[in-house]
C-alpha cells in the first residue's frame, strides 16, 4: 500500500481529460493500477477514479501539483493514500444486526476502516463495543435534549477525526444542522418499504399487505428524510408463507449486506456525488 493513492475527480466534460490525467501521472513517475470513468450526458459532467502508485513524489508535493493541474479543468478532486484506513464513528440504537455485521467485517479485514467510536442513545451494545475495544458513548436523546445531544455527538466526531459516520439503524432523525455538517460523509440504512410503509413496525405493515419483495437502501444523509443520494440497494423475494419474524430476519440480513457494501465502496473512495445521485465505481 505504500505510495499507493486513489484520485477521484469530477469536472465539466470535454475531450482529452483521460489523456491529460494519465499524462500528468506518467510525467511524475506514476503507475496506474485501476481506472474507471463515466460521462453523464444529462449534466455534462465527467467523473473518474484512478488508483495508482507514485513513489517519486511526497504526498503534499503531489497534492500541490494536482491542485495546479485541476484548475485548468475546473475539477473537484480528492487524493487519498490507500494505506490510511478511513476513520469512522458508528451510531446505533436498539437493533444491532448492522453494527455487529460491520464490526465483524472490519475485524476480518474486509473493510478499510478505523472504527474510532460507537455512539448510541441506548446502552444495549456497550459490551459488544468493549469486546472490540472500541469506546462506547451513551448519549440519550429526547426532544428537550436533542440540541445538546447532537453537540456532544459532533464533538466526538471531531475529536476522533472521523471521515465517515455510519447510522447502523440509529433511530433518531438528525437535525438540519447536523445533516449539513455531515454532508457527504454520513451513510444511513433503511428498509425499502419507504414510502409505502412509513413509521413503526414496517415489517408488520408489509406482512399485513402480503408483499412479495422486501429490501433495503443505503444512502447519504441529507435534511430531506430518507431521500439522500442512493449508494446501494437490494431486494429479497418472500411469499405468503412468511410470518412477521421471517420477514424481519430476511430484511435484517438484506440491510446488513447493503450497508456493508455501501460502507466498503465509500471507504475505498468508489462513490462520487452527482447532485442528488451517486456515481459508484464498483
């Protein structure tokens, strides 16, 4: 991983961008290991992800030269060393299936994360956090204390230097202010019954309606509840023989898998925001 980087960029589309980026890296001793690009004809924007090695330049020198290069293309860009796992804080409430799945994948080396803290409005998972040697912060949230609770949460995120916040079934609505401060770096997971089955006990509502498909959606958090840019979705087939417990178990499995893929792609710098949508270079 030493001297390995991921460069992501977006800019107005025009001829020669791939050639220019490749030439820029070649001239500085760079070797491209993986590259992908996408032209959005609806918006006229170009997106690119390049994984490369560059042993001849220090990271800051590379960034300085990239900054000068990018200005000529009106590029928005990000350069990330592959050797540095993404500092992450996970939020959870009383359902632990997504949290447990993420922690297992992380400890197994399947996610390029550095899990710095777990934040919860309940105490249920402090022992799970302790088993992974992760600091656990119990911050109760009520209507009267929401502002103070979010201030404490933001302090933890800032102190840990978190680049990613994962809402692993955290059942509190974030304020507009919180959403703005976490824009582009907070991922949420929810059942895909929305908007058909809003509110409490969606699997009971789904069972009552006799659904044939259930699923899950992982998306970036915005002030528009559950309407942020979608990163990943999946579905599972069910039938009339499924009881509520069966639907719930299947739904939780799907939620865990969808969230894990979204977190992996984000931490590998494979997701680029494209307005209210995303470009995902799998």
